[in-house]
C-alpha cells in the first residue's frame, strides 16, 4: 500500500509532511488537491480533514491530518529508516517536545502572519508588519542563544523540532524578513544547514518558484 | 525530589500543567512567580524559560517549559499512575496527536485571542470579536461532529487532547463566548464532563474567582 499525501505543490504544510517522508526514505504519492476547483471543501476531502485544509494523509488504514501530527506519525512508524527525527532517550525527547512546542506556539504564529502578509492574504499595514517582526525577532533572539550552545534546537542532531520550521523559513528568506535571520550568526548558520539537507532540496525541486 | 511548577494561580498555562499532575496523582509544589515584581523577566527565571513566561517545570534534573510539552512529559514519565492521558496503541496515539494539534493550531489560536480581548489585554472592537468568534465557531462545528461519534476528542477515553482545552474553556464559560459552546449539544456535554473532573475541580479550588 502506498503512502498518500493529499495536498499541492506550493503549500507550506504539504511541504512539511513531504520533508519528513523524504528524510525517512518513505515512498509516497502526492495526490494533488485542486484548491481552485474548491476540492478541499467537498465531502470527499472533508472526510479526510473536516477543516478542509491540506494536507491530509493516508498510510493503509491510517488516515490523518494536521501536518505536525503527520510528521510525528511518520517519525515513529518508520523509526529505523532514514534520519531519526525523534530522540530516543525520554528526557531528550521531552526537551525536543519543548522546542516543537516553541515552533508551534511562538515561531509559527509570528512567521505565519508575516507569510500571510507577504502573500497579500491579510491586509497588513506597516504597524502590523512591525508588530510581527518584533515578535519574530524576540523568538529568534532565544534561538540565537540556544543555537550557540547546541547545533540544533533539540540538541546535537536534526529532529522534527528543526524540520517543522523549514517551510515558513524557506518562504520568508525570499522576503525582506530574511534580514532577521541573517542578523543572527548562529540562526543564519542553522538556516543554511537545514535548508540544504537533501530531503528539503528534493521538496524544493518540485516548487515552481 | 519534589516536582516543582513555577507559575501562579490565575495563569491558564499553569492550570494546564497542574491539571495533568492532579490527573496523574503526582505530588508537586507550586512555586509562585511574582509577575507584578517582574520576576519572570529576571535571570533566575529566564534560565528556566528563556521566553520569560510561566509555567516552568522541574522534576529532579529535568527542567522544561511550554505547558503542552510539560503535560506530555508528565503523561509519559508517570504512565501507570492515575489517569492514562496518552493512548497506548500507536495508531490511536497518532489520532490523539491530530486532535492535540487541532487544539494547538485551531482552538487555542481562536480562543486565546477571545480570552485576551475579554481580559482587555488587546484592543478588540466588535469586528475583531466577530472575526474570532467565527473562527471559534468553525472549530466547534468540527468538534460537534467529532463528539457525536466519540465521547472524547481522541476516542473513548479522556486524554491530553481534551485536557489541553480546559483552561481556555473554563475562562470563556464566564464570558459571552459561552453561548458558542452551549449552542452545540455534544460540545456542551463534553464541556460539562471535562470541567467536572476531580482533577480540574481541584485546580479551580485554588482560583480566587
């Protein structure tokens, strides 16, 4: 049975899941959901994800949604294949979970709003941009300190705590928000490292931009 | 060694962690962080949580922050004690993770903004309230369908996927947002069920309100 990712090229959350599958060397089929045709709001897709958002995921009988839940499933189900994306030691895993939560609660909230503004999905005057650039800067200050002492957010090795950042970082590096990453040497080195991983390069090779 | 929670009575995120500890029957000490005295921004606290927010957590040598990372640690470390807060079967756990992500990505983002508006922490005119009430309503529509088929979000038993909702729900039930929960019979029954759990009643007995 083939693993299936229902999403589309250009979707940050779809990219997040694809990156985890490439890291684990798991073959999968990308089933394109045609957003222009409103396919994601039709009953067939809503049965896969009641929120009507990509990606949805299928692995045999297992049907999931929410990109970060899918990556955790992939990391656990295919443990022993490809890159280990979760720490084996329970205490190290607890620390990894802290940084996965930081991504979710802090980094994603700031960086996604800036992404939406850059995509003209939400109206954002200079004040809103400044407010969210300040939020992102505060997060990156903490990352700079963390990455001064650890090569990756969870510790010595690349994990889901890093991987979850990739799509938003990749997008924002093409905008003026790039300067916030560039201004912090350890953050800059971390960005260069994680965005040059073969799995991510493979995801990006599908991107039309 | 005593488990320590650094936070304060009245903090939603502190309550989230305390609820998990009471569910697991784990003794702990609540070390009050004096926000008025700016204690959370001093070096001693920043060493526990570089974001300067409560709660922080200590269990022997293990030092953590981010409430949802702490609850996951507590659930795993004290497996076999008190309420099982995580599903044992890997596929059921994957489904639980989906609903924990839904809480984090969808429910918390909508409900926390409404909480902040109600607390007068952010300026919120009627349009902002309407925008976030619409977002929360859309989430609760999905919950209503889910809870029609399952007693709890992850399935047959109460888990962290439900527990993580408690503080925000508890606060919003004292505001006019309450009507959004009350209007949906299965959501209403779920709210009544989870807010009457002995562990949550114990957390609330500390609340001055």
